[in-house]
């Protein structure tokens, strides 16, 4: 039978007062696995004990030449030295035999335990260990010489000399001063402050009785030759004994190393006061191991590290109950607060009860961060983000500018789109509460602009003055919403509403990208051979010199070229060649390049696939991690450069990016300021309040849903949100853009999420078997500000930007839409509808919610999404804002269909649902069965957003 160690917390019966004090102060049992430098936002409740590097040195060669050899090492997972291959194994979850743990416990119970040992070097440590054994002076001398012998490491660290007393020892800074090319590669992966533990095990013939010792040094010191990485050592474990047939000391050494790599055992041993505490910590470990039955698994198989470890707080209940004496109910409530804390209103969403109270709080909260919003942008990653978002913003401005020009029949166009994007976006980045937001024209707002223009045209109204008054009313309504703290309603935007809106916007991106390519193919039709309209003929003067005598050379022999310049098929002579030979090309397809449509499709799919592949290359096993990260950060930029390179190499006349070259309004004869009335009657300024009310609802929903997604807890933002301040800025910008005749702007969901994703921060030091930690987002204002400044300058960069093919940018649009769409849980649940049960993934919600109920919830979301799409695409689009607001009502009605337990897995609880549940109603015992509690831990465990849209 084997035992699989878990990275979980147990409890120690020792030092109740110390434990109670640390729990009261917010510290829990266990080291910070990432180390101090790996995370800026450690999970509360985890103490900051240093990371521990453990090395196993075995005594080999008895009875001939004895030597210590390194055979294993641990940080989070085990690595075995594969002697034949001369390399370290892949990190894996260690498995132990039960007898090895039992023998280790017996040996430690009868051996030497030194806690808070004051030894300053290896010599003093060895002398204190062997002084407690009843050995003859000769044996003691042999044992001391053996323990001071330098072990053979797999990777030799330069500069190490055999240990001969205290003079051999060096400071811990020696390894840090060694040039990087000479350092042990593992040292570069360990965070600062890491400590070492050495386990020495083996068989020794001259020992009659087993010798066991466990030492905890009061001050960590460098025991230089013991470990391959020069680190200050905290623990020393010695396991020696007479030779045995089964080689048990090797397994006992592994057991000791696995124990020290367990966070709970390490936490307990660091605070142990005597042998009883040490054995209690070992017993707590034994209570938490998982057994693997013999004969049901392959002992030679290695269990790979899990993608995500279970919550380290799971066993905190026993600490609270048994050590501090808290009741079971109190412990459960404490755990519930930690799990469900995301439903507690954040400071940004707490009502003040004063007019503009929320706005004032947002300004005060963000003011202290303002200088760092620019200093934090001084990082190379921000350069990549600027290029990526700039190209996406320019493409979006051109696309929506062209659509707006078609919708308004030239009243607004691409120039207004560029200017409005630059002015509104830059102003928002300087003033907003959440500067990571990217403003842009959006599909829903464009639909409303089209309806407003159609209404003006049908009733012979002057469009821009009418639009100005609509904008004035919208700004007034938004200011009322800010004054009354209406942004608090975002608490009702659960994942059901977010996924519906995000899926709609993502589908609009995909639909527009594909639609633009189809329009391009229609503009450059594919020339099919044999088509009556596909001929192009080269006309030459006939024998009589009459140029009008010509016929198709499809029926002529090609040898005519060697006889005289008669009529030659254009398939043999291109139009330029025909002209050079003295003829003239004639036919409907002479001016058509047949392969533009195909090559545009090639560029479209190349940019899409390249951006997608490079974005995920950081998870590949190829190339060094630094190179993979560069490819991932610059994925879209590299995809665009590749597409431009292919286009320039072949030199085909593919449609290129069109940028305005003159700075003047699109509509001839109008100035930059819109007249308040124009030819419209005065009462229209009052009547504009009705469409403005609908537009206000649309802007509020469009802006705040995106803001809620950007400020989800999964992104670990440190500088807080600013829902009221953002809406206030939007109100002012709508007033400004309406007066200038520029498009209206709100937060663009997909581009904003792409912006956030391009600024992800991950840990640099990753121990073997551990993926980089997601640290949060690089929060600053400079990337967005530079993007919008470049967008305004783009009017004057036409000679450079005109080389970018439009199919390449359409491919990037498709990449953004597909990436956002594929990252939401809704998409995964739609796939379940088409997937046989035996092939369905092991999703947590499928363990606790019947499949039929999951399908019902997904079908309701699909119906809502379909209804939104139909309304958006029909003349009934005027009520589209009300339908977005209706998503919240539909989610509220689902409380009559699904119980809270199912909604907790499928969606989230709304504020009223939490208030209606008793205080202890969210305890695992109430909402989850005993078998469900472990999965509920995974459900609420903080995790990084995968691609763009943060999902729980």
C-alpha cells in the first residue's frame, strides 16, 4: 500500500497559545509557497514562512569506499536523480510506503531531537549530534569524519571545497555573487529568503544500533557542502543504521524529505517545543494522507503535479476548534466569510446616502494612486500592450467609422471616429476611476445611432442638432444616476448577465470579421475558369493591319507565337506582357487579379491562427520561458507583422488600411461645432428626452457591465474601482462628443478585456513542478493614454499605416472575439449540449447539478442571447436597451426555477438571496454534502482569469 502526501494543512497539538495568537492576527498554518517575491497579494490567512528546499544525500559504497551522493530533492514536489540518464526526473507528486513512515516515527521517537540548536557551522552541528550517542571514541571519530565528508552533487557548484571545520564555510551571498552563467539553474528559480533542509540517510556497517537525529537550527546558517544550492539551512535530519535486506533507510530518508516538504508539517515543526510536538505533527500528516490500494496502480508511474492545489485553509477548522476552543459553528462561519467574501459589497459599492457621495469617495480613493498610475507603466510589457491595443483600436475606429458613415449617409465618418476615439479615450484615461478601460464605439450604440438617423431622415429633421439634444439629455440622466449612486445596481449583474452581454459582443466581433471578409470577396470576385465573363484576350493587328479583326485564341494553337503575333490567349500572355508585345488586352476580367480573394483569405486565417497560437505558446514545453513569454506578449503584433511581410513579399493589390489624410468633417459645409437647433423646431429639444432615456439605459448597461467584469476579484486589482467616477466621465464625454458631432463612446468589452489580459503579471521564480503565479494586473494609465494619442496621430501616419492589409486586421478581430467567447463558462456548457455523456469533461458543476438542469440553464441563456440578437438586427432595436436590462429580471426569475445550491454552481447568488439565507445557511453542512465540501473549496479558490473574460 502506498501513501500519497497532500499539500494540505493539518493541526498540531503543540503551542496552543502561539497558534491562537497567529490565527487571531490573520496568519494561518503554512508557508507562503511562492515566497515573498512571488506574490504581491498573498492569500490572507497564510503565514510568511520561507520556502524550504530539501535535499536527500544517501550513503553509498559500503563496505568499500563510502561516499555521500545526492539522490533526490524537493521544493513542492519530488525530483529523483536518474543516474543512468544523468539528469533529474520531472517533478512529480511523491508516493510513500506506509512502513517507511512508521519506521521513521519509531526512529525519531528513540533518537536525538535538537530544537533551536545554536550551531554556527557543520562541524559544531555534527559534534552536538554525535555527542548524545554512546559510542566509543574511535567510532565517534569515524562517524564525525564521515558526516563531514563532502557529498557528490549531480550539479557541481563552482567554488565549493571540502569541509574542514568552520574555515570552510562561506556566506550565503557567495552564490548570489557568482555570475549567472556559473550558478546552479535551480538557484535562479528559488525566491529570495529560501532556506534549506538536508536529509542524510544510509546503511553503515560499524553501527550496531540505528542512529536517528532531527535538528532545527535557531538561526539558519550555510552548511555549504550539504546541498547543491548554497542556501542557509534550517533543518538537518540524520538516519543511519546497520545494513538491511530491504534497504529501508532510503525510503525512510524519502519519508523525512516528504514530511519537510509538506506545508503543514513544516509549519508545525518550525514552532515545535519538544519531541511530543514533533511526533504530533507527524501523526497529523498521517491522518491526512490518501492511500492507493496495492495492485490497482503502477508503482513505477509518477503522478504529475496538479494544475491547481486544493485550498490550504481546508484544515483550518480543526485548528480553530481544537486549539483555540472555538465552536464548530463559529469556525464554519469564519470559513464561510472567507469563501463567500466575494459577495460582500466592496467599498466602491457601499451606499453613502449623500448626493454624489459615491463620486466623492471614488475621487478620494483614486487620488492617492495617481502618481503610481504613471510610474507603474515603466515596464517593457506596457510597450507590447500599447502596440497590441493601438492596432485593435485603430481597426475598430476604421470599422465603426465606416459603418457609421453608411448608417448616417456621410453625416459622420472615419475622421470623426478617429478624432472622437483619440479625444474621448485620452480624456477618460486621465480622469477615470478605472483607466484600464478602453473606450470605443460599440455595436449596441451603433444600432441606436442608425435608428436615430433613420427617424430624423423619415421626419425631415436635421440629424446632428437633434442628436446634440439627445446627447445633452443623456448626459443629464447619467449625472442623475451618478448623484443617486445608481451604480450600486451593478451588484445585481451576476455571471448570467455578464455572460449574456459578453457573448453578444463577442459574436458581434466574429460576425463583423467574417462579414467584412465576405464583402471583400464580393468586391474581388473569384474568377472561375470557363466562365463566359472570365475571358481576357490580347488583340493584335491582323495580317491586313486591321486591329478590329480579333477572336478568342482559345481555339488557336499556341505555336502561333513562333509564327506571327496573331491573337494570343491571355493565359499565355499577361496584360502587361501583351502591351509590351504591341497588342492590347480586351475582356471583362483583364483588370481583375484572380488571386486577391484567395490571398486575402490566406492573410485572414494566417493572422488569426498565428495570434491564437502565439498567445498560448507560453504554455508550451518548447523554447525557454523568457522567449515564450515574449512571443505570448507580442502575439498579435507578430501576427500583424507576419501578414504584412507576406503581403509585401508577393506584392498583390490587397485592400489596405485607409486612414483620413485631411483634417476636416466628413459632411461638407459643416463646422466642428454643431448648431443647437439648425432647421429643427424648438420643441424637439424637449422631445429628445424620450430617446435619450432609452440611450441612457443602454449606455449604463454597456458601461457598467464591462466595468464589473474588469473589476472582478479574479484580476486581483489593488487600486480599486471607480464605478461612479467612470459614469461621471462618460456623461461629460457624451456632452462633448455630441457638441462636436463625434460618435458616442462607452467601454468596449472585448478590447478592454484584451487590454487587461496584455498587462497580466506573473511570478518570475517558479520552482520545479510549479506554474507561474498570477500576481495581478499592471494597473496604470499610460498605456491607454499613449494608445489614444497614437490614434489621433494616425491621421498623419497614413504613409506608414497604408501598408497594413485589412484582411490581417480582420483576422485579429476574429482572434479577439473567439478568445473572449471561448473563455466563458457559457460556451463550455453549450458544448455539453452536443457532447455524449461519456466524453463530457469533469467539470465541478456536473458533480453537483443534474445534467438536465445544466442544459435547462444553458437553454435559457441561449434563448436570451438569440432574442437579443434578433432585436438588435430588426427595426425593434429601439427597445434593445430595455432587453439588456431585462437580463437582470430574467436572472431574478430563475430563483423560482433553480434552488440556491444549483445557482451557486451555475451562477452566483444575488444580494437578496444571501440576505434570505440564515446566518449559518451557507455553511458547507447546509449547502453541500460531506462529499461536496472539497469541491466547494475549489469553487471559491482564487484563481487567475484564463484568457480575457474573468470567470469564477
